[in-house]
């Protein structure tokens, strides 16, 4: 499996972090590491009335596949940095991706991991040396510096670091250059980049560890709803997409977000054991516009069948994520035995475009956008 190969490829990163007192744990980099979260407790969100989220599906079915800059330009920049987002947009990305976790005082950070040691310089800051603690996250004991233990004022000076360390040395060379961002900073940046580029850039938002923070009595959904209701970007249909693998979160947000904000459900092989079919899609939450599928699903299941099923159910289908390294490519596109070496990323892009997918998440968005441009005739034939 691709995840196992990535784990092997970055073992040196993990060893180095353990030596420094940092443990990669339950808040790690797996986009959806378990089954769909349950519906045990309620999330209190004021709802303006339910809307049919599928009205927005057509916003994501365009005359060209949508390229999402995953974490900005994660292959060459630290996670969620202004430089990474600029590189993604300049390289041709149509959307950029941001995950978010919550601080002690309710500020939404642009981070994937609640343990800030994974992608910031917090572990090297003497002022925070005594603030390392242990949490049980998604059933696993994790030691780290957690966002929910700090205020934004405390964290605002932290610097971003690549969460993959020297596995991606181009990104690592840009460590500690930029301060971490809040989600509202990213939304403002996307508007600015849209004006500068002359294109309507969109943003994909992923609220993280929603079940975990709900258990702390700090649900993230009301904060995200309030922020988007105040965001000019969210007023334009299809410019903002919220994705999650938590049933409760997507259901609550679909009923509370502005009607112009789309919702997507993430699926992995663990979630859909039989692959993507009409039957499995009908079992997902009903108020969604897109399905975002982990590419590991397509080791066993035909991607063309998945696209057809999604379209028949009135959904768009995106895949995540396409990356240059062998460790993250599907087996047929790897070249050689070195997991850190680049494989045939362009061939993987062709594979998904030939199946007619609506969009792709890309760690190297400039390279993938260029490949999409070259392969448009292939994609258009698939869409007939």
C-alpha cells in the first residue's frame, strides 16, 4: 500500500523527530486513517435552513479538470505557507487546499496536525519547553505540543516547517522562513491571489480531528461556520469547498454553511470496502456535492467505473493526491526501487484524466497543471 511505502520512505524523518523528543502520532498525515466517524453526540450549530448542496456540483464540473494545490505546493514548500500558495497559483492551480485545527481561544489555524511540532518550530522554542504534553487522539497516545493548549497570541510567531522533513528537501530548505497562518489569513490570501492572477481561485478547507475536539467540548464546526459567513470569498458559489470524512461534520455543515459553500466527503478503501459504486455513494451523507477519493482505492477498483457512478449520483469526483515520488504514486507508475526518487507522475495524471475525473489534488501543482494542459484531448474524449 502507498501509505506503508511512505512510512518506509520517511523513516529517517521519524527517527530524527523521536530523537528530538517529537513523536508522530494519531494526528499524522493520513488523510483519512479510519472508518467514517459516528453520530454519538450533537453539534450545536445555528442553521439558517437546509439547502440542496448538490446544486453546486456543476461548479466543479468544468471544461478542464480542476487542479487543487495540496497544502499549497507541498512538494517544494512547507505546509500552508504564503510562498507555497503563491507557487501553486502561479503554477496554474485552480484551488488551494488548507486543513485547520483550533487553538485554546478558538482561532482556526492553517495546520493539518494538532501536534504543532510536526510542522512548526515549536519544539525548538525555549518558552514552550515545559508545555509538551500527552493526549489520547483517535485512540492513540501522542506526545506533543497541541494547538488546543495555546492561544493564537502565543502561536502567532511560530515558523512553518515541512512536515516531511528531509524526505522533501526542496521544501525543507524553506523551513523557518514564514510565520504560520490562520484560516482567515488563507482566505484573504486567496482573494488577493485571485486579483493578482486575474483568475477566480478557490479554496478547499478540511476541518481536522473533529471527533477529538468535539470530545474536548470544543466543536470546530460553529467556528468554521461563523468565519465563512463573514468571508466575501464564501459568497461566490463554488469558491469554497469544505471536505471531511466525518459524517456528523458534513451533515451539520451542509445545513449551516452559506448556500454558496460546497461540501465534499472523503473516501478511502477503509471507508468504502467495495469501491465506489452507486450503492456505496448512496450510503454517504446526502447533502454533498463532491466525493474526494484517495488514489489507493484505484489499486483494486476501476477509476472509470467510480467516475461514472459519481456522475450518475449527481456528484463530482476528485482524487487525492498526485505526488512526484515513487512512495506516493500508484504501483504501475513507480520507476526504480528508491521510494524517494521521482516516478512517472505525468503517466498517473494521464491515468486519471483518461477516466474523466473532475479534479485532482496535487503536491506539485505546477507540474500537474502542465500535464493537464497537455492531456486535455485525452480528458475530453473521456467526458463524451
